[in-house]
């Protein structure tokens, strides 16, 4: 049994849509025509993803009822050509859109004791980040909670003009919502070629690195979750220029991050972990 578990991010699905787009597509090993199966798999996946795009719900219902390749009255040469195209499409999905089955979100993301009891590898990663950068883990985890909600492949929502996608608001991606430029800076400075934004430990290390830079650059203490988050969101230069002062929603969010960090700190003082 060959199983394919993908998110189809190449179609521009927003993070909240990913669970609907994730599916297991199975090819039976004793199937008589593998090419037909591949065509049907690709057609089903693409059609389901299209069905979630705004404004096209009514147009895909008829498309969904496609006819298997083996049932079409086509010359064998045409079928072989279509089969080759399907294989190329399948390879493109795997190369560009598939990142593997998503890591599950913690059952209780507002309780750090519950998070670490549920995910012991996260607990070990948190210790590693604290030892390397000295950052209080409650603050780093509060920033991640705000940025992605602990969704490994979180991205800004796709922007649409009618039914045509035209890009996301930024290149932010992963647990830490790190954008391309600053992530590349981190990889060159402290990460590695294998660092990944959809890996929890790598993302938490990135947040620890960024917090340490914030402390060195703008003299913000690690425990000051409010101003650490403003730096994280606006950048070091933007913070010094006070760009956040005209953003009432951002100030509100920074206060929420500070409250979450306080809650996590209180929980860590009480919970027993291993």
C-alpha cells in the first residue's frame, strides 16, 4: 500500500484550511493500471483543494465527477502521454507542495505543563534553547504561541482577486513565523543547512537567537515579554523608530503575549515534569 499525505501548499491554502486538504491517497499494489491511479489521485487532490478556494464552490461540483483515464475512449498513445504528464504532476506535488504529515497541535496550548507532558521532545528542545541562549522558556513559548499557535506550517493567508490567488502578505512561515530574510540571517549566524522553520526545535532556537539579539541591540531584558515581542514583530530598527506606537492592535497583542508568558511562568513553577 502506497500512502501519500500532503498539504498541497502549492495551491495557496491558508493554514486553517490545511486539515481539510490533508488526506491519505492510496494506490493498491495489485492495481491493473498505475497510470490511471496516478491521474485519479492527482485529479481528486487538485479538485478537493480547488473546492476550498473562495468563489469556486459551485464550479467544481461537476469537475469532481471525472472519468478515470482507463474508461476514456482515447488512443493508447494519448493515454501514455497523459500518464507521463500525470507522473510529472505527481512529482511536482511531492517536490513543491508536500512537507509530510503535519505535527499535531498541543491539546491544551495554554498550559505549558500539559504541552511538555504531551510532547517530551519539545521539553528537551526547550532545555536546549535555554542552555544555549539563557532565555526564559516561558517567554519564548509565549511568542511561538502567538505567532503560529504551534502549527508547524503556519503561513499568512493567501490573498485572492476573485478566484485568482496573488500571493501572501509576507514570507513568514512555520512555528516561529520567521520571514525569509531574517531566517537566512539566523542560519548563517547560528543555524545550519538543515535548520527548518517547520521543525519545533529549530524554530525555538531561532526565537532564542532573536531574543538574544534584541537584548544586545535594544537592551530589552529577556523577561520583558512585552517589549521582546514588539521587537520580534517590528524588527530592531522598527522598534527603535517606534513604529508600533501607531498600531493599537499590535500593542494589544504584545500585552497578550506578556500575559501568556506570565501564565506559563506560573504553571512552570507548579508543574512536575518527569
